[in-house]
C-alpha cells in the first residue's frame, strides 16, 4: 500500500465550495514523493486542458523528452508514478499541443533552482521541527514588517540579504519586544533582488533567500523566541516575468496568459496583464492550495493578502469571482485555523473587507488602515504647529471597522509609505535633517500614538533606530544606526512593553475601549483613556503634546481616584540627550471633575511629548490606595482595631493577623 509522504490538503475535500462546481483538491498535485513496497518514488500530476500529450523529464531520465509519458486520467489531469525518483531530483513537464512542444516548470513546484531554472522535488515532511508555538491573542500582538533582502544583511555579509541574515538579527527583535514578524513576499521571483511583489512561482520560496529549508529553519527559530511569523502573499497579479504558469499548455487568447489567467480585459493590472482567472475552478483551487501550504508545511501564523482591491475589481468593473474566492479562502482558514491572523491590504477603508462572509463580507480578520496612517503622518509632518489638528488625531485614534478596533492594523511606516519617493517619517518632518530634534521628537510621538491607540500596532524595519533612507530593494538597512540611536530603540521597546502589558499595569492598552476625553486644538494637546475592564492595573491615561511648548501645570481628567504613576515619558534624556527631561512625577488625582471624568490632576510635560499613566494593581494592604504599603496603612489598621474597616485577611475583622499582613507587605505595591 502506498503512503504519500507529501502533505495532501485533505481538508479541502470537506470544505464548502464558494461557487458551483468548485474543484476539489486531489492527492499528489504537482510532484508528490511516496513510499511503497517497491521503495521510494514520485507521482507527477498536472492540469492541462489543451495538451495532446504530456511527459515528465528531469535529472532522473537524462532529460529525455519522451521516456515518461503522463496518462490522461480525466478532468484535464495528467499523471504518472515514477519509481526510484525522490527529493532532490530536478524535473519539468514537456507538453505537446497543436504541433508545438512546450517545456514548462511545474506550477506547483515547491522548489526551483532559480526563477528561470528547473523545478526540484522536495519532501515537505523531512524538516526536523523543534519548536511548538501557540499563536498570540490578536490584541496582544506587535508586528514588525521586514524585507529579507535588505534586513537580513550582517557586517561583511553579501547583499542582498537572506534568511540566514534575518536569523542573525532575531535577538535584536526579541530584545525590542516585538512578537510577530511580517515578511514581505518570499515566493520565488525573477532575479535575486526584488520587493517580492512579482511572484513567478506561488508554491516555491525564493531560492536566493534560502529556499523552503531556509525559511522553515527561520520560522522554527522565530517560534523558539516566541515570535509569530506572518507572510505577504500576492494574488492580484503574478509575475509578470519568469512566470512558470504563463501560457502553460500553449493555449491562450489575445496574446495573454492562457489557462491560469484571464484572457480578456480582466487580465490587465498596473503591474502586468497577469491577473489569475478567479472564475476557473482549477485556478481557484491552485491559488487556494498555495495559501494553505504556508500553514500546513511552513507552520506560519498568518498572512497579509496584497492589493485585494485588484482581486475584487478589474478594469472591466466589479469582479464577483475574486470576491467569492477571498470568501472561500477566509471561510476555510476560519474553520481550519481560527487563531491565525488573516489580513488584507485594501487601503480603501472598506468595512466589507472585514465583515463576515455570512453577511456578504470578504471575511478577513483585519486590514491595513489608511484612516490611521495618513492623518497621523499629516499631523506630525506638518511644519507649522498651529496647523496641526487634534480633531484629526482623535478621529484616527477612535476609528474602527464594524465597531471593532482589532479589525485594523495601525502604523506610520510600511514598505508602501516609505518608498517610491515617500520618505521615512523623520525625513519627512525635516528633509535632509532626519536626526534633528524635531524629527526625533515628532516621529517618536507618532509611534507613541501607534502603540496606545486601539488596533494591532506595526512598525517597519529600522523605524526603531531612526532609519532615514526610503525603502528600496537596492539599499540595505543601516545597522550602524542601531548603535547610534540605541536610546530611541529603548523608547520603542518601552512602548512595546506597555502595549503588551508586560509589567501587569497597562492592561487597558490591550483592550478595545477608548475615550478621547481631552482635545485642545488651540494648545495642541490631546488625551485619551484606554481600558479593557477598568480599575487599577487596567485603566490607562495617555497625554500627547503636539506643540513645541512645555507645560508645568496642565490639567486633564482621570477616571479613578488615588495615585497614578507615570509609566512612560518620551521627553526623558535617557532616550536622547537632546530631549528636554521635562518629566512629571506620579500624581495623586484630585476630586475635581474635568473633561467629563470625575477626577483630574495637574501634569508637567515637555514639548512634542507623550506621557502614559496607570495605577498599580490594588494590593489589600494598601488601605489608602497610595500605591505603597507604609506607616499610614499601619496607623489605619490600629485605628480600626476590632472593626471590619481595615480587614486585610478577609476574616471580617481587623486584628493582629491584619497587622502582620501589613507589616509583611511594606513597600511599593506591584
């Protein structure tokens, strides 16, 4: 009996199709290594509606064009079992059609020697995985977007970079505190250097970066450090160069792409006439299997689907085939991997992208949010303080898709926002002076808004050490700046720790609730309250000053009484020697209603700065709520002797046990 070693997407046989006649996945599409009583072998199977004959050729038969003919098994599928062929052998298909012979790479090849080389058989079960990983809750994620070719370069290393170079910098990311990496596309593309948004082979991993084995090792190393792995995938167009599926079996119309593509006006995209045919069942299955492969074979934790607008729309108008295909994918992933994060890059503030498919939505979990990045950048990049709109900041903070802030990914820098003439935020603030006081101050203020607003926060590679070059695949990340701006990296790390509630006193930053309760458009100060359930250790107050002015007595509202500790102040000179060190002390709020809240306090803060306050989780021995167990609590206990007023132990009265508990807890509350 034959045992298929290659993982087969059996779950698709149970999946509800998104359109009538949806093709089901068949075992062994592409090249599937098997083992039976006769030993190892490989089954080759491909879809080719217009072929008159199909052969497999490769290193195992001296690249013979006719020694291994495939059999037509129906449904336009051709297959052949070849004993004695296993992982490592190279191969291609030879397709005869209308008197012409076409040498083609396998559209499902999991490895290639290069983008225009030959297909390589792999056994996906051979990798020795070492680390199990539990996906983070989405409200407890901080994403770091990177490009392997420019990020993964070490001192003296070759350029472009690769997966090994990324591994060399994983400790930097772990120390920074991010817990998810989003890789720009890593499918096999033309040449060795690219952004990655030109995939030539959607089942294979870029050979220059390290191929499938190199990426699996990188995923395993990320998981060892508690870092989730997300991957960009591109289906709105393919290629257009080194495209293995182009005119695959020789058939095409209008000189377009043939069986895998639209062959009419729907083919046209801004990046080539290569939009896949989302209305063809076999193509839908091909694309779907390419998505599931990332989860089944590479154990990744989420995807970002690029340019979904060009899936749901074509030059000919609305494309229901593309919309239903996205619904099908998201329904399957919700069933198979509900914990995985599936994100869309639509950039149209379209609520239907993240509405459930049950009401007609596309069903994505989240989407990149233009209603955050563009207004926030506009405010901080504005040269004139007087022109900054605090109402714009309020709207950016409170925006949500379908009432759920976690349906958006928020950021100020991404590969799109800092490329093609668009500058990094520090450079945009003062062109040619990205390391100026103003650039450092306002870019980190914008980052503070990212980490304290509701949503899933993301930063782009090098943002944490003030990278000033716009993104291009031709220039590596300047790692020298990581040492030069070590203090700013520390600032980002502190913000990430607060966002993820790692000290146990800012839980509200992981919640969905926000109230921008203070908007002073004259003085350019805004403050907001974040919470999950409320109370000490949960409620968070954020104050942001968007003006070049310091304050020593500025009042804002607070939701609770007691002591509020300043957990973060971006004006600290420990972050940068040029900063003002205009720091606020911990504050004991007063019973003075303000900003619609029952309490308030006077705050001291610096120019272009952010201050974050929270209360320590209550401890029973802190009888007066001061945040510390001290003599005052001891005196309160003695004065309450014999009554329940200072009962710490929970026995209903104040006695020696309570006194001993207070003495044992002397000091600051946790």
